[in-house]
């Protein structure tokens, strides 16, 4: 990600593009459940991994477990 791009702008763009694409591709499947003009929630989260290798990150995520 370039230093000139803010995290909030990146998240906003990703959410805008994915919302349009999901609504376009899955309009029929979403129709019974989705009727609002807003697809995603307003918030976002950004997390840094400090340059850890993907194998370490994957292992960390897999070891988190699930909340019931």
C-alpha cells in the first residue's frame, strides 16, 4: 500500500467495489435477505503483522479457536 493512500480510503474503496460486485453477481440469491441500500457496516479494522511470514500468520489464525 503506498504511503499516500490512507487506510480509511483503501477500506472505503474495497467495500464499495465488493458491495457492487456482490450485489451484481448474487442479486437473486440476496433478494430475500437484502433490501437496504447499504451492504457493509460503517466501520473497518486494520491490523499490522510486523512482517511475519504468511505461514506464521496462518498458524496464528488457525489456533484462535471459535466462540460458541
